[in-house]
């Protein structure tokens, strides 16, 4: 299973990578929303972890664009956010996010949420295959 | 008429009440600030302290060392931001004062040159310094603030310059007046933003892109004003900026520095040097951390978590030196010092006050209380060892600089014309880099075992980039390698 991590801070990318790689996921990284939009349609990850506050294109806008593209529409996006206001959470879901994780991240929480969404994604793919 | 007088009285009474309220609020704000700063610095002291202890550990592997360095630099960054916020609050509350001492202007410039030469080389920018020809220039002024202002301006210059150079120029046209200029070839600042960027929490487009609190220039401007100058700027958008200020710094008598600070890292106490230390702090994390800093150089350390235990421990065995936290429940630092000095005199036991306060002017107060030295939390190992040197005349052995150790200077150049990688592997790496696929990159690199040293160096460099999640760096390097 492949995961794309999007964050402008290399240390944050590294922490997520070190959290998820031992779980057996193949990790790709992008340091901006723009870069993520280029990589996602070709790498086709099973899941995207997306930082909200980034210079240039922010996380919400990046998510909206991913959802507009046929190729990346069905990939679940989990937001990683330092803002825990109700408004921000609503914004994340409105932009098409499947879930969100608060910063600073908890190792167990990241693993559990990623696992859940990977399972959902797996089942969704299977259903699509069998209904063909 | 009487009605009017009554009205006046009423207004006066209301004004007085409002003024009282405002004053109370202002005092409450100051107390809140002092408390917050203490509360934030206490855990930061443990975080940064343990980082330093672990970084000295020779058993850490490269990856662990890298991670510790990130914790250290992120911790320092957090502390800088806390300091900025406290500074701006102090300025707004009118609490920022000047602390003039005599210092060597050229030495200050040299220390900045060291710091910024490195930062510029990391961004592949040129670094130039034009300063007065003289061995030492002793002046009277607030060294700390001048340093902070220059670091702030130079930091911005590096941050906003993508190509070209950063220049620090110091000239003196008039006796005792010095013109400081920080010139960059960066993005520049548009005329309409030139006033706005000096306001707290305000940034222009470029600033917002790069992040930060937006406090740096606001603080610098106030600090320069406090020192009697005015921070101004010229800029041509697209070409660069020049920030400058003129200060009057009267000459001061030169001082002989007590033992120049060696660049080498202290490894332990020199042979024949022994010392017993007592560490008193009610916060366990800070107590154990300081003890550890002392133990790793070979000191005997006893700990106490409150004043009563401290006095018991002193009676059981008289220490050479006591490191004392001032703010503790039950018996506070002041009382402990008084008790110690009542019984043992002023000089028998050296007392180092460890404090988390941000109010540096309290230094004098601490000395009046009977402290022999003050260390500010979060402190560095070196601060502690300096106390042992100055107060007890301890000597140290220093670490031999091992050739393989990274000294924080720019990495050596690699001869790319000599590196060769098989076509399929290079293609594989390039494709993985295009997707930012660090898992694949790491696996492919781990499977390589190049024979020649040039290729080994490149593979090592690529691995470092993968470890830092620096895909741009990887793409750059891959672009320079030829197929075998």
C-alpha cells in the first residue's frame, strides 16, 4: 500500500515517514501542495496525508483540486492540522477530507487512522472490481 | 451650577477608577508574563538539556544523531519565538531597559561572521563583511541588544535572498558614531509595505510565504530606538534591500578576557580535579538533567528536591558548589542561601543560581542575595562548566577533534565527473525521486555497494538527503551523475 505525505517542513515529513514505513507502507513525499498535485496522479497512492498550513497552495485548496481530478478523486485524504478550531475541522471535511489528525501527532493515532482508511480503501477497490 | 460641579466630580471619579483598572490590568499582565516565561522555560530546559546530553553520547548512530539535532534546532526555534513574544510584550508594557557594558565591537562582528558564513554557505549565497580596520574596538553599549538586532536583520537577509550575497558593513564617519548596514540581493520590499513590515505581527507577501511570527523587525526597530538610533530601509523590489542604523557608542576601556573560550568540546575534568556538587531543584526533570551534565565530566553529585533536604545533605557532606533553583515551594532560594551563609560563611560553598526568569536585570539582585554566579534556563552544558572553571578553578580535558566528525561546516565538494552508476539503477533512482518515493530511494541506495570512493561519497550524500526528506537535493545530485 502506498502513502503520499505532504508537508513543507522536512522534519514533519521525516517523523511521519518513520512512523509509517515500519508498518509496511511505501512512502512518497511532497513538500508543497503544488508538488503533491503533480505526484499524486502518477504515483496513485492509496492514501494522502496532507498538512493544512503550507506556503503557496494550502491543504484545503490542494484537497479540492485532488477531488476535481478523475484520477485522484477516490484517494482518501487525511488532514494533519495544528489548528483544532471547530471551523477548521469543518473546513477540512468540506474540502473533501476523509479524516483529520491533530498536531503534534500521536504515533498510535496516526497508525490506527491510516490502517482504518487503508482497509476502507481496499474494500472500496474490491467492490469496484467485482461490480465490473 | 451645583449640578455641573457634581457632574465634574462624577467624571473625575470615573476617570480615576478607569485609570486604576488599567494599572491593575497592566500589572496583572506583567505578572502573567513573568509566570508564563517561567512555566515555559522550565520544561524547555529539560528538553534542550537532555538533547545536549544525548548528543554527547558516542553510541548514537547517524540517524539518531540527526534526529537529536532536529529536536535541538526545533527546540531552539521554539525558544526564540517565545523570547520574541516576550520581548514585544515587554516593549509594549514599557519594561525593556538598556544594559550598557563595555565590549569589543570587532569581536561581536566576528562571532556574527562565523554564524552567517555558515548559514549563507548552506543556501549557496555569498557572504561579505566590511568592517573597521582595528584589532579591537572597545565601546560602551548594550551588546546583547545590538547583537540581537544584527542577528535579526542578517537572518532576514539570508531568509529572503535566493541568489547573490549578503553584506554586513560597519563604517564610522564621525567619532564614536557607527553606521551598521545589512545589504542583500533578495526579493526587496515594495514602497507600500515599507512601513507596515515594522509593525508587530505584520508581514508582506514574501514574509507570509516564508513563515515566521512577524515580530523580528518590530522588535529590532524598538531596540535600535532604545539604543538611540533609528532603523531605516532602502529597497529596490527585485534587486534587494538595505537596512541600516547609526549608533553613538562612546569608547570604553579595554578589558583582558579571562581565558578565551576554546572551540573544542569539554570531555571531562582534568586529572587531579575533584568536586562535590549539590543540585537543588523541585522539578525532577531539571534536577536529574543538571546532575547528569555534571556527572558526565566526572563530578560527584548529590541531589535535593527542597530546601530542607538540601540543608540535610549539606550537613552530611559539605559540597564545593551548590546549584540552586530560586523558585521552590516551602523554603525558597533566598532563604536557603541565607541559611547556608549564616552557617558556613560567604565563600566556603559557592552558590550558582539557576533561574528561568527572563528579567535579566535581576542579575544584580541575585548577586546581592549572595549568589556567586547565575545561569539562565535553558542553559547549555558550557554555562555549567564555565561556573566550575571560574568559581572553583577547575580544569578540563578536551575532546580530540576526530577527522570523520562533521563540524557543522559546508560539506566537501564531490567530483561528479568521476561517479558512475549503472543505467538501470540511475533510471530507477530518478523515477523514485520524481515521485518523492523515499521508501524506494532508500531501498535502492541500501542495495548499492560501489567500489570507487567518488561513487561511495555520492551514495552517502544521497542517503543523507533521503534521511532529511530533501527530494530537491536528490534530484540535483542525480542530474549531475553520468551513466556507467
